[in-house]
């Protein structure tokens, strides 16, 4: 080796080592060296050198060995660019042979030396010669006969004596590790973690610090300053006397805590000076490497050696707490702390989660529609869910799919699962709005609604009353009651949100339908409400009946009477929303769904309705038939209903204006935003605008009070996007409803696509589920066209997106780039969207 060969270089303060060329471990060891920490002598092999070795071009191994002096004992560890990509297992004690065994026996005792030798022979046999580990399974582990047995087994399989030459051993280890990196399994594993196909591997060759000996304390372990599970500051780790490498972590009952601990012995008690030194080194590493690190160390005769430092592993909530504390301690600036956290990690702090270390008895997997986890007893109808709630029992509502009739059941349940549906299906949208764990499109689990059973692929049956757990974060359904971690929006969570606000340069509003949603939205710092789906207000008990009466009214006058009963309810709803939002914008969407959604779907329900309306069943059935459509999502809904049954929009406009007056009396002036859904033609907007203006004039006249409002259009049909230029002059804002827009652009039912979506994604037809991840190419082009044409016609046009994509980082990036004013998402996604937006601006 030439002293200045960058591909095989001793790790010194000045050596040309970079993560990109030698891997993260080599770079970290260089940093530790620069901190003057006692790192054993190390040589780093670059990606290029390791590639050469894998391809049969072995460098001069004697040169690699030279810096380590005579008869060294070495270890070789992998050094990939990102430590998360893994790598082949480290091999320890290379150089062990009969001569070093004899010398070591003097130093550390024959038994310990023999144990080391034996372990090396076996690990060499398994990792380098690829012998079957089972061969060594039943052989003795200690004593001279153990070593003899290992040699015998080695010879029997390889027909060679165990190599005694250190250079031969090292060359074989390097070759085997270099080749292991190229194996198919290793490649697939790291690619699943985001590694590029051509990711390189570096290797570090390090002098062993033994961890075994007769004088003073000897052993090895790991230490870190914050808990990987909670992220809270606490010295954690394990230490094992007379051990090497990561043995302390392998469950040996003699391993101990680092810091003094009531639960058992600790290094702090055993070797207080070494412990204090280690804690000091760890603090220095945290401060100078600007990260919570895990330090691997060995103690030899009471002296501490630092072998390695890796970024401490962390749960999502620990990631938030660690980043915030690093910033609060002045180790990193706030903007860097914000960028250290995956926005989705905030989910863990807002919802309960299945303990990641718990065993999972998986019975079904579907689309993770709404994050969080809950356990409860299975029930199969909304009525049963309500009954369970009234008994104080946690229950999980299982439906083929949900509809308006299930809303009360969803409120009563702790989680919801459906057989059908996708990311924007009814259950998914409502689940996210309520913060209710939800898994939809559970294809592997059979829903037998008649006998009220779930049948798992393995044949197990789960009946009403059986306990299951829904993991909405991962899209899993588990048998039994899994241990859960509580949600905790602690000071670190709040700090993250507050700091994110300082960097966020796009508005983040919430989709909030009820006062409870609005409270959540405020709590999470939403800038306003971007979408209030008013129809959800009609599902509450007491209102559904009035709503149904309105639907059944034959004549406009009868309909007006029912609407008059709905008016005060809506007025109260809107007043509440305005008051909760304290002057922040509230965008109310006029009634959108097809009317028949409000009618019962089965005979029993129709009979009950006939009873409550005092009308013959045949009447009710006939009306329901009249209202039913072949394609309701493309039928009489949205603005089409507003134009053909205008009394509904009139009532809603009046309720909004009267609530505006009432809430403005509190002192904060309210300027409501009214949004027309499912527009496809300019004339629709003109017609609705004329009527809404007339209602406003009437309310002003009647009350003698003035108010302003803003009327806008929801762009959910491709035509509305294409014709935005002629729509914009009549609209103060355009809000893109990407759920329907995706549905209509692809011609893909948002409620049925879940059935085949995974096949489509697996086969690469779509890169992702377009209802989940905004399709930048197709739907995105419509967004761009709509935004450009709209703004060209009206430069002050406010633009936003309010479909379920609104909270995703990549759609926020898209909207920011396209000059949108805000995104709107479910209240529980506001913090995630806020952090994602802040990261885009840092
Ligand atoms: C949409 O279509 O994107 C939307 C927000 O409206 P909804 O989901 O209520 O149809
Ligand atoms: Mg829509």
C-alpha cells in the first residue's frame, strides 16, 4: 500500500476519506479520531477497492497488514454509504492462529484465549468458507476439546487445515464480505431501504481491543444518551464483562445496564471511572457529530476504547424528541431539527400506535386509510357499535363498505375496517376526519356479513364480540389485543409545530365538518377551514329524519318546510365553526352528494322510514327507486342538485349569512367562503351566484346588517380545469377537489378501485395509488392548466387543493411550485403538512 493510496488508507485526521467514497462508518471513525477519542488503529478500504476485491483483484494484503505491526488481531466491518442499508456481518479476531493463541494464553489466560480462537474458527468457517452453521451447533463451546472439534469439522468439510497465516485469513475475509454485498438478498434488502442499485460498500479493518483479560475490568458494550424508544434523555445501553463486539446485546443474562439502575447491576457501579469517561466521550460525540449517537466500546484493563459510533436508532416519536432537544441544547439550528424528522413521524404522536416490539398476529392487510391503532370487540353494524358504546365497550366496526348510515356507528367505534374501498372511500375520508384508525380494501379477509364473521386466509374465524386490533398506520388487522403506545403531543411536538410555522410559506387549512373537527384543526394550528363538507352535518341523529322528509317532499313548498327545520340547525353549526375559528377563513361547500345516499339501503330501513314519515311503504320504496341512479357519482349531485333543487342551496346560503351576522357580533368579523361543488360549466356558476346573491340581499334587508362573503368554485371535473379561464371571472377562488378529479381523470371509481389497485401498482401500471399520491403527470397537468388559465383571467384568484392529497408532502411541493395559496387536509394531517411545507422552504 502506498501511504497516499486513497482507496486503502489508514484512518487519520487528514486522510482523504468521504462517506461517498468510503462509507459512513469509515467517515465516522475519522471524525472520532479528530475528536482525539481512543479509536484503535484502523484502515479504510474504499468502495472502489472493495469492488476490485469482489471482482478478483485482491490488493497486496501484506501492505494492509503492515501498519498493524507483528501478529495483529483485527476485525473487519462493513461501511456502506448509509448505515441503514446494512452490510455483511463483522468478522472479529482475524489473525488468530496457534502462535497468537499461545501468546494470548499468557496474557488473558488459556481458557479465554481458547474461547476466542474457537469463536474465530467457527465464524471463519461460517462467514468465509460458508459452511453450514448447524455443523457447529452440537459441538462443545469451551475447553481445548471444543477447539479440536472445530478444527476437525473444518477439515472434514474443506479438506484443508485451518489457515494459520494472517494475510491468508484477511484476504479471505475481505473477499467474502465484498462478495456478500453483491448477493441478491443483500441487494434486495438494501434497495427496499432506498439504496440505489449500484450502492457501494467500503470496509474498515481495525485493530481489536480485546475486551477479555486478567487485569482490571475488561468487557464491551454500547452506550447512548437518549432512549431509542422514547427519545428522552437517559444513559442507556448494555455492557458485558469479558466480551467482545456486540455480545452484550445478545441477551446474555450477565449483561448489565450502563448507568446505575434499581433493576440490576450497572457499569457505573462496577467501574465508575470507565463509566464517567464513556459518558464524557458520548457527550462529546453528541455535540461534535451533532447527532444522538450510539457508541460501541471496549474496556481493556479499565481503559476505554471507542470502536465505532452510529446514529442511534429511534422510533418516530424519539426522532421528534431527539431533534428538538438537539436544537434546544444549541447543538443544531432549528431549521436543521425540522429537516431531521420525517413528517409522517408526527402521526405517532397524534395517535396511539401498536408497540413496535410486540408480536403481531396478523389476520389481514389492506390500505392504511387512517393512522393510529385501537383494540376492541368486533361488531358488524352501526347499531351494534352504538350499543357497545353505551355499554362502555370499545368496539371495532366491520363493514363491507361504509355509507352515511354508518356515521353514527363510526363515531361509536374505536376503529373501522372495510372489505372494499380505497384511500378516498367514505370510510377512509370519515376515519381520517375523526382521527379514527381505519383499514379499507381488506382483500385477504373475508367479510361474511350474514353470519357476522371475518374469515382469515388461514381459516380462522372471528365473530362478533371477538377482540381484534386495527393498525391503521400500517394497514394491518391483528388478532387479539395488541399492546399500544399512547399518543403524546408533548412539548417536543408543540415545539416542532411552532418552529415549522416560521418556515412554512404556504397556507395549511383543515377539512373540518363539525365543531369537534374545527377544535382539532385549531389545536393543530390550521390557518382556517379549507373544506367543510356540509352534508356530514346532516348525518347526526335527529337530522337524518328531517333530511329524509326533505328528500321525500314532492312539491317545492313541502320541501321548503323541511328545509326551514334544517335551517336553524345549519345556522347553529356554522355559527359554532365561525366562533371556533375566530376570524380565520372558513370555506363551506354547498351540498354535494346524491340525495339517495340519505335513504336507507335495505327493506328494514325503508320500513322504518315509512313509519317515521307516516307514509305507505310502497311510496317510500317508489321514491327511493326514483332517486336511484346507475352511476350516482356522475349523476344528480353537487351543483347539478343545486340547480335542479335550488331550495337546498338557498337554505344553506341563508344559514351561512345568518351565522356570519351572529358570529361577527362577537367582535371578530367573519367573511365566509362559499364553494360550489362539481362544476363543469360556467353557466352553473352564474346560476348559483345569482341565487346566492339574492339570498344575501334578502338577509341584509331583513336584518339591516351588512356582511361580505366570497363565492368560489370547486374544480373536480376535468372540464372545469380546462375551462377555468371562463369560470374564474365569477369565482373569488378555485379549490381543486383532487379526489373526484382523480376519479374523473382516470375514469376510476374511488370506491371500487381498491379491489385491483395493489395488482396495478405491483405490475407497475401505476407507480402508486393515484388516490393516495397525486398523479403529477395527468391530474397534475389539469391542476396546472386550471391554475394558469384561472390566474390569467383573474390575477387575484386564490388557488388551493382540498382533496385527500392535500396533506402529502409531494402534493404540497407540487402546489407550492404551482403558486397555490394553501392546501387543505384532514385536521390530524395539519401538523404533518405544516412540517412537510416547512422542509420545502428550508
Ligand atoms: C374531492 O373530490 O376532492 C373532495 C374534496 O370532495 P369529496 O371528497 O367530498 O368528494
Ligand atoms: Mg368531491
